[in-house]
C-alpha cells in the first residue's frame, strides 16, 4: 500500500544532488517543492503502466524502480533500474505521448510526483535546466543504442558479465577483496535485464561461481573477480 509521508522540502532533500533538479535556483526549487507530493511505495507496487498518459514526472528520493516492457507472451524486458535522484516518465511527458514502458518498485521507495505544469514551467524559465534535461534524454537514446548493439553482437555470457559489472558499480558494497551487489533481484529479473531465458541465467551464474568469478549469498551476488568479468564481457573496467 502507498502512503503519503511528510513532504520533505526539495531544498532539504539529500537525493536532490543526484537529480536534474540539483542546480535549480532557490525560487524555482521552492515552486517545485510547493507542488510535489512525496509518496512511499512498497516493493512490488506499479508506479505507472505502459500505454497510460503521464500527468507529471517522478523523482526518486530513495529505493529502486525497474523500468520494463512486457512482450505479447508476457515476458519482461527490463530497460533499466532507476535509483535515487533519477527522473522517470519525463520523455513521454515532453513528447506528449503515453508511457512506452511500465515501472515497478523492486526495493521499498520514496518517490516525489511533480505535476506537469510545475515541471514544464521550470524548463521554460531556466535555459540551463532545459539543456540538462535535453542532455539526459540524448544520453538515454545513446544507452538504448548500445544495448541494441550488444543484444545483436554479444553472447549471453558476455552480456551477463557486463550486467553484473554495472550492478556492482551502482549497488556494490566493498569488502575483503570482493564486492557484494546489495540489491535483491530474482533470476527472472536478471534475465529480463540481460535479455535471455531465466534458465540461461541460472546456468551461467552457476558456471561463473565454479570459475570463481562470483559467489552467491542467498539471492545476492558477490563479485569476486571483477577483472575476470571485465575480460569476459569485453569491457575494460
């Protein structure tokens, strides 16, 4: 169930420094703060559905959200995992289109909803903010192009190794020569990120463990040989 906690003013938000709102002048950030709503969401809740109309944008204060598309056979393709400071839904809002994907909470989250008018007004009255948003959109397009290339040119093994490295970069906790990915993802969700069958991910994780590239702690993955994964993924980290 969602709940409405006390609205933390944007100027006092610890996650603001990670977001596109970080450099907004005080007057504009106060306007955003006056119009937004901070809502707590539990794991498994849907933030928005593909095909529905955006009424504003979402800014993640805490937690993790998976953004995904669902194929006709019901299989999920995870586009990316969003975390604190990330904006969601702004591409559809600016394009005046329905959402092209869905978003689900995978780690309990606090998310601010900023209505369309407040967001658009900030864009129109701040050239620097407009440029930052345009740059973020351009970056997203570039990332999608890279994923499309990887899907056609890299093996499943290479893609899985690369995904583990990315998860380590975003959610890794360092310890005694290893790095634990401090995020619980089901094998189905990892398969959805890689773009393959769940059975393939289960088999490859077992092989990676046997090769001492990773270890498993329940559902969490521990990276033991980052250089080995980097060589396997054809990516130099």
